[in-house]
C-alpha cells in the first residue's frame, strides 16, 4: 500500500513538541482518535507501547515507524510527524528521532501490514526524502513532500 493511499492531509503534523518516546506515542494515539472517533486513544497507545516492547521501531537516521494492528480498525491509516526536536527513542543507531510515520492497520491484515511497512521504510531510507521533510515549513508542505516522493517512486 502506498503512502499516498494511507496518509491524509490532517494526518501530517509539523513541529510537534514532545519530551519522550512515550509522550510522542500518546500524542499520536490522541491525534488518531481525535480524527477518527471510532478509535480509542488508550487502546491505540497501549498497542503502540506493546509493539515497542518487542523492539524499538526506531529504524535509524532519526526515523521511527511505530505501528500496530487494531481489531476494530477497518482501514490502514498513517500519520506523519515532524518533531520540533529529536527525542530519545531507543533507535537502532542510537540517534534521536525527529521523523515519525505511525501506522495502524486492521488486525487481520498481516501481509498488507508488512508490505506497507516495507514501502514506508524504503521511502525513509532515502536521505533526500528525509531532508526534504525536515526542511518543510508547515504541515501542508510536509504532506505534499510525502505524496510527491511517492509519485516519483511510482513513476520510476
């Protein structure tokens, strides 16, 4: 599944303040539940934390891909977050995280979940993409960069 298919403009958050990994995951869960009232903030937060206990979703280069499966979620949804400054995230390379793409998927979507994570990770492994996101000036620009990057990859 392409980033363009799961990321909505209201799911791009720019210059978010957070003091820790836990607070960041709380904010992401809160934002998902605010935009999608059928999602429970506490359930989302618990699912993100449970996944992090298996191993950090900090993939390196200042990027984290927190993700979880939710039983009553009926579609895959993403949220792109650019933090105002990096937080300690227990990332694989030890770097602080300032770019986050959170993903929630229906519980039964195991293979789709893995394919979507692979697609997102592939985009974030590109230095040019990360730099463009970090140089964005607002949430709309952040969203547009994510969508344009995906369009270039689909064309290439």
